C-alpha cells in the first residue's frame, strides 16, 4: 500500500508507529502486571498471564500488519502446518541478524504460544520493554562462567536454580521458551575465532537448553528447530524496518525431545552431558546442511 515510499522514510515511519503502539498498550499491560504482583494467587496469576499474553499478541500483530502495509517481503515458510497454540514448545534458531526476532514473530505469532526469551538481567532497564518483559515473565538470567564458579564454588547450581524458578511461572498456561543456542549473532570474525566446525553456524551452547529441559521436562516434550535464511544476504533490524530485505526463508522442523533428556541432571551426570551435547551437535550439523540447501533454493 505504501511500498512506493523511500526506504529511510518507511523505516522512520515504521519505528514511530511501533513506538506509538508500545505507548498505547503499555499502560494496559502495566495495570494487569500490577494486579498479578499485588494478588499472587494462582487463579489471578493465570488470568492475568492470559490477558498479558494477549496484549503482547496484539502488539506483535500490529507490527506484522505494519510490515505488510509498508513492505513487499517474499516469505518462504515451511513446516508450520501442524503447530498449535495449545502446546508447550522449546524453540531454537540460528542467529544471523537483529531482524531474526521480528521475522520469527511474524511467522509464529498466531501459530504457537507467545515466545518467551531468556534475557540478560541488565535488559530489565530498557525503557518500557524491560518492564513489559518482566510483566510477561520473560526470565532475566545471570549466567556464571566456569572461572567464576571456580573462584566461588557456592555459585555452582545457581544457574539451574534460577532457570527452575523462572520456568515455574510457565506451568500455568501454554508457553514457548526461545533460546538462540549460538548465544550471539553469526559473524565471520566470531566464526573464525571459535574455529567453528560448521560453515554457516557458530558452535551451539547446550547448557541453557539443558537447564530448561531439566526444569520443564514434565511439560515440554517438543523442540521447534527453526532455520532462518536471507537469500539476498544478511541485513539488520533497520533494513527490516526500511523494507530492504526482499526475501526471508524460515524452515521449521518439529523434533520430539528424547525422553532421557527430560528432567536430566546436566551438571552432575557427565555421560548424560556428553550424550546431550552430541545430540545438539547432530542437530547443528543438519541445520548447517539445510542452510546450504535453502540458500540455493
């Protein structure tokens, strides 16, 4: 409809309208968040969570409609036919660009429960969004490195406990837990620094995924293995807003998580840890080959 506008103008207009969308919905979201905080009983929490998730669904839906109005993106989406908003999922994806998240939200928003990301605890201070993420029960995590644990042994197990506490909130209503296993965006320099065995991927970090399956193995049995490709070359979030990304391929593979990994003791069971890391490595090798094929399709 407004495809004729110059790219920078479309990007500016999109950013302003997304900001307006945020400012309009934020007071409503905050009202229900405060209610959930003041009355932390199960029925109120569950009802508030449903309403808060619906507000987030409306926010994402408006942003998606905005992209359709301003841009002409060719979406090549595969493997979403059997997805359900009534199931719990764990989702992972290769991380190419800051455009990955809005692209994935565009494709999955109405097909599965709201995506919940594990966030660095510092992100709670992001204006508006930090409070919104808190209200929506996005987990804010502080990961401890091996070096920190070696210096302070009392930190061992804190990451698992924090993950379990965060995931406990997800038992009330169906939810999708999302994690970029690479931990950061792919760049040639990072790829070279890691000496990654994959052509298009960084090495996966299995620990965060293992902690989620350890904490939520009773209710999460399915992984959505998402592969995203920009056939014309990777581009950033501003390029996405400006409509410079012409084609996006999103391939979704539904994988049943082997029962032995549900509720596993990843930190203390060495053989289980090696087994799980091998399983993730096989998924990553398959994903690497799939990216090659999608780039040529």
